[in-house]
């Protein structure tokens, strides 16, 4: 002990302490369990409170793709971004010109149920006739024909020859009215066809077409129905057409 102390005092160094003896090898964790433990820890909600939502990530991804496409377009378009803007403006102008040239998009008839005859306005037959005459006075024959057709069908409903049924088409109204007014069956079918052509095929009506429909409306108003030909769906039962 005296020699050691003396040696330490002579050299000025303090002997290093011996490492503690833990009685075994150091603890190590295999790579697989360590990775799983780290993933379990990082999956806790506390680490993801500020993460963007799934919708936000989707929107960001879409915008990144749009940006990539625009960058690619600018790279191949003469003038870069200025060229892209010019091309876009030209396309928009062409679409506007095409829209003005072709008019409003219309449905094309393809099935038996091509749309309801009436819209959400609950007008009487007299009100539809007044609308038809107003359009006719302005030379708007297509609108006049449509309103006169509605007046004819509404008049049949008001006379209890047709049951008031939302969603009825002009073809259905003509077929149902022909049972009580067989003498006008052909004219009713022609009126329904004219309505469909004007409304869904975009074919404009003329004064002659409107005059024929007005004459039919007046003739139907003066006609007496054949009651023995009426089926279920008229006002006697109040039920729908099978």
C-alpha cells in the first residue's frame, strides 16, 4: 500500500477505478425485435397529432401530379409557361364558341321514359294556355307548343280523365288519354311526339305545329269521353296506371 501511494504521489496520477463487475455479458437486442419495438413506439398517437389528414395528403398528391404535368407541358411548349397560358386561352375560347354555336345541351330520346311532362310549377290548364298564347304572340313556337301540350294534359286531369300523377311523360299521357278519347288517339300520339322532339331532340317547332296542337286542345275540350274504355288510373278509382 505504501509503494502504491508513493508511486501515485510521485507521478501525480490517481489509479483508475476498476469497472464494476455486473456478473455477465452486456445486454443486446436482436435486429428484428428492435425494429418492431421502434415501430410500435412510433405508431403511438402522440407522435402523429400534427400529421396531415388523409384527404389533405390526397389533395397534395393530386396537386403535385398537376404541377408535374404543367411543368412537362411548359418544357415542350414554345415559350414555356407563356405558351401554356396562350394554348389554354385558345382552348377556352374554342369551347365558348362551340357552346354558343350549338346552344344548350339537350337530352336525346332513347327510352320510353324520357322525362316528366310537368316541372315543379303547379299551374292550371288555363294558366298553361295563357303561357302558350304569350309565347305564340312573341313567335316562340317551341315554348308555345310545350305549354299547350301541358295545358291539354292538365285539362284532362281537371276533367278526371287522367289521374294527376307526378312524373308522367307526354307519351304516357297520350296513351292513357286515348282510352277515354279513342277518336283523338292518333292526334294525341302525334302531339306527344312533337313535344318530345321539341323538348329532348332540340327540333324547333313552327306556327303550323302549334296551330295543330291548339286545334287538338280545343277539340278535346269539346269531346265527350267513352267511359266504357276507361281503365284503372282515372279519377273513378284514383289509382295509378299499371
